[in-house]
């Protein structure tokens, strides 16, 4: 199943969940809104260091119930296209086929060509997993620059609301 939706990221560290997420500041800044949207199904607990992301994904997938969603949001920081693709492949490899992956596609006004290559690698890597979806944050951010703060990376409050609603829609929350 392949669906295209909108962006996200959260880190769940205990329990067994319908939703687990890993990400950086873009998702972390939405903690309260995500908790309200997702209810008891998932928790945004911490902002992770990019070097730890594969280990965090490993732990999170172990806590994800069958039919649940792993949500990934990571703009890649200083990663190369090759190292980012290795990360995508790792996520796909460790996520069982009876769980789904939702990836928030990256956007930055500062590195548009690199981000486009990252998006291509995400899409290509996800094709190997039977249940995946993406959130095209890059399309919204490019079409609606008013949804971005002046740093060119982070969404405004309205942008955050859009991302949270898109996550809820993608994972089937009311």
C-alpha cells in the first residue's frame, strides 16, 4: 500500500504502541499538538541525536504493535545522500511487514537539491516495504512560504497544525 499524505516525528521509549516516531526539532516542537491528535496511541518523548537514529528506530520498532505506524521525520542534517539512503534502508529492513512506515519528506530552503535527492531515496527505499506512506511537507512549504518561519526550516504554528492533522489522517486517527 502506498499513500502520499503530509509531515511528522516522535520518539516513544516504553510500552507497546500503535504509533512510534523518531525525528528532530520539526516534530519535537509539535509535542503538545501531537499528543492531543493521537491520544494514548503514541507519545513524543525526546529529540534524538542523528547519530543515534538507527538505534532508536531499532528500539521503537520492538515496541510497535502489528498494524502500527513508525513515523520518521529527519531532515538529514549533515548526512550525505549515501548515508541517508543507508538510514532509509535500515528503517525498512528492521520494520516488520505487518507494521507501516510513515515518512515526512524533508524540506529546506537552504539545500533544495540535496533535499530533493533525499526525497528520491526515501521514496525508492520505501518501495521495498509493503505498507508505507509519505507526507509531502516539501510541497506545502514550497507552495505556502507563510507556513515557514524565517529560518527556512521550521514551520509556523499554522504549519505545525497542518503537519499534525496530516499525521492523524495518515495513520487513520479521527
